[in-house]
C-alpha cells in the first residue's frame, strides 16, 4: 500500500494527469474551473463535520472512522495538483516560501500558544475588547454625509500592508489572495 512517506508530489501529479487525460477532461479545466472545483471539494470536507460536536468528531477519529474524510481530502488534493500544474506552480517551492513568510509573521517567541492575528502580535493593531458602549443613535436632522467616489489605484486596489513588514521587506502584499491551498472527481467540471 502507498504511503505519504514513500510517495512524491510529482508522482501524485503524474497520476492525476494520467487519470484526467485518459478521459479527455483537460478541455474543461481552465484555472477558474479548477479553483471552483477546489472550493467545492473543500466545502464537502466541511459537510462531514456539520452538526457534530468536537467530542463526536474525536470519538470518530479514535475509532478510525475517517474513510470519508480521507476521500474528501483526496478530492481537494486532486484539484490542488491540477491547478498547480495548469498554472506552473511548484507546490514544494510554494510551501517553502509560504512557511518562511508565515514564520516571519508569526515568530515562535510571539505566537507560541497564542491565536491572535499577526497584526495584533506585532502591535500594529490592538486586540478588540468589548467596551459595553453602544453606537450613538442617529440624528434625524443631520444631513447625510457626501457620497465619495472610489478612486482606483494604478494596478488595481490593494490592501494596506503593515508598516513594519513593509519596511523589512517581509511582506510585499497580503498573502490572503495567494494560491495557498487540490481527489478523484465525480465529474470533469
Ligand atoms: Mg468530494
């Protein structure tokens, strides 16, 4: 039987491509379609946890009742492998880069045992604390504020980057938009 410890990403990708190409499904696999399929399969992973308590899930795992979860994870991996192939992304390299990036955002000495976002850990943003204050009531006599026209920055809208990360060159842009996160499909599309 195969094992993660003896199989490579490249071998998995070759197998997935052979599966796809034997069925002539590449014609349906534009990057957008692959991204959609990836997201749909990720949702199927969530479906397995719906309406289950943590204790119920833990008991299921202890009984090794995880076949369905394994198959859904394989579906996700299938699309990750295809999307990375179609976009020329080397997954091992991308993972290396992303872990290094996250290690700078979340240094062990700041983040160990903590769940706060890096903006809070680095002191860019204060942790939200409930103040007990409610929002002021609207004054019906006050005129509506002027409607401002949005201006588009050259190169399109960008998210604000934390100053320290920008200074140190650690963070060119927020990683949330990156291709971060690809099983046997029920259908080609
Ligand atoms: Mg599935």
